[in-house]
């Protein structure tokens, strides 16, 4: 999903990623210098990931293993650290309550700025949609996604939005749909927490 990113020559050694069951210490970390792009429908242009900021690939190395994550640079650089800590806290609350969040959610500091590092979900499907079924439902049907799968996803998101409101979190504009056109399924994830998320 998307174009091949270009990475900085600068490598960050012994980086700590906070927020899991225990702090993860990477042997080295490389941050992309190009904005991450995600694949849309055929004929649609690729678009930059992230509505409330720009998203970059982050490669995390530990021994022989390499993990692909993404980080978001917010539109207000002065508030980068505060927003990252707030969003990280919301993601932690959502995970603790069983919501559909990326498997990996970590807080990392690069060049003195904090970022939320998330699993790169592009490996779970070949297309990505911003949730908005009124606009995308017919496109999903055209891709061969069964109506039951579409309806199940709509119901899941509606019920999760209600559950989140009861916790004081607004998720209506936070959902992204990862579409696997080969296996004809949709995986909804909470990704784009905005200023109104709480």
C-alpha cells in the first residue's frame, strides 16, 4: 500500500519505545523523510496519511528483527509533545477497554519531540478508506466486498462509537478501514484521533 519511502541517513541507536507491558529498547530506529502515502481505489490518487498531521514510516530494529511502525507529526509543532502524550493516553484507554486499535501503540522521542508510534496497518490490506460509508459503501460493493461484511462493519463502528461516548471519547471521525480485496474483508481501526477525541 503506497510508494516506497525514503529514509533519513541519521540512525537513532538504543531508542526506548514506551507504553507496552514493558519499555521496548530498540537497537536502532530509522525515520522516513518522505510522507507516508496510502493506496486508494484504482484511478484515485494516493493520498498522504493522517488528517490532523503528516504520517511517516519508522523502522525499528532489534537483533535480526525489523518492525514497521508509523508516527504522526502534528500540524502544530509547538504542541507536538503535548498532543502526542494526550493521544497516547487515549489510545491506552481505548486498548484497555477492548476497542479496535493497532496492535502496537508506543511513545517514542526523536530529536526531542514525542510521537505516538503505531503498527503500520498497510500489511493487513491493499486499500485504506476514511470511514464514511455514505460515500464508500458503493465502492466497497464494487470491490466485491459482501454486503454482510459491509453491514457488520457499519454496526460494529456504530456500537463502538456509542461505547466510547460513554467513556467520554468521541470517535466518529477517527475510524480507518483497511480493505483486503483479495480475501474480501474489512478491518476497521481507530487511527486518526483528532482534537475532539477527548
